[in-house]
């Protein structure tokens, strides 16, 4: 009943909850086969020239990482993949290991079309990292697969969120770590990428997003996805 108060939208595969993940997660009465998410990296800085470097207040929540990871681990059944900033990586990896998941790995998303910003002074920033942790006996499809995933960043025409992840990247991770009908949580939903993957790959996805503007965008994106599915049947 309390949880229903936060339900903003649902379809056959996705439930979207509007609110703070720290408030909503304790209301769940289930654990998730996969938690696939992209936490705020807290890297926003004053925008310079034509470049947007300030993503908004959601990306300035310094010191919240421990509470976020604790909340996610409290409802984890099998596997967690948490994209994070390089400054957050070791901290989150240690927190996951200390929770009793003995082995973690890095996942590297390599961007062949990385931004040329400051290319004359530094190496181009061409990767993002995630911590991958898996409880023993959890489903894992690949055999001897390397941990580097190469996908271009989302084009401006398809981008509805400043840190939107490529659909193909999330789809590959979902297929590697879950089976059809498994249940997935993304508590920092952004543009709803994990939800779209759920619709396409027939997984049940719970999304949480705090910002109403992004909840509206996720709803619209999911409605369009459902319409397109109907038209292609
Ligand atoms: C890094 S973005 C996620 C982008 C997403 N992976 C995508 O592909 O679009 C993080 C999102 O988490 C949301 N957020 C930040 N803090 C939150 C919280 N405590 N609870 C729920 N959502 C939160 C922000 O509004 C932002 O949209």
C-alpha cells in the first residue's frame, strides 16, 4: 500500500517509482536477480565555454555513496553492476566485498567516440567503469568473456538525459546476467534505459527516479516503446 503511493507508471515489464531510492527500497518485499545502475558520479563542475559540465543538483550529492550501496545490497539476490566515477570505484568495490560478496570485477565501457575535450593536454577520457559483484551460484551466461564493452555514446538526437547509457551496453549486461522473467532493479533510472531493455528482453524491471522531469521522460519513452512493439507485431 505504502509502495503504491510512489508508483508513477507501469506496463507489462516495467514499474517506475517516483521518489528517493533510500525511501522506496525498504518498502520492497522482494529481492532482485540483478541490480544494474548508474549512480550519480558527483563530478559536476561549473560549465565552461560551449561544454556542459554541470549536470544538475542530482550530481552533487557528496558522501551519499555508502547509504546508496547499503540500500541496494539490502535487496540484492544475485548480481550487482554499479557504474560509478573513478573516484568512487574503490570505495564501492570494498563496500560490496565487505558485504560478503567475495569477488568483484571491473567492467569497462570503452567509448570509441570519446569527447576531444582537452585532447592537447591529457589522454582522452574514453572509458567508464562499473563494479561487478556476483553472489555464488548466480546465473552467468558468458564463458571466458573479457570485461571490456565497446559502444559509442548515445547520439545527441537520441539523448534525453545528460548521462544516458547506450541501450546495447545495458542489453548485453542484462543478457549475460539474467534469464527471461528475472527481476531487475535500477534505482537511479535517469532516462529509463534499463526499463527499455526490460521491455525488449522480457525481464521485469523496477525503476526508481527522484526527478519528476525525468519520470515524465521515462514514461514517454516507455509508451513509445510499447506503441512501436505493437506496430511491429
Ligand atoms: C547517472 S543518472 C542515470 C542515467 C541512466 N543510467 C540512463 O541511462 O539514462 C542518475 C539519475 O539518478 C537520479 N537520482 C539521483 N539521486 C537519486 C535518489 N536518491 N533516488 C532516486 N533517483 C535519484 C537522478 O535524477 C538521475 O536522473
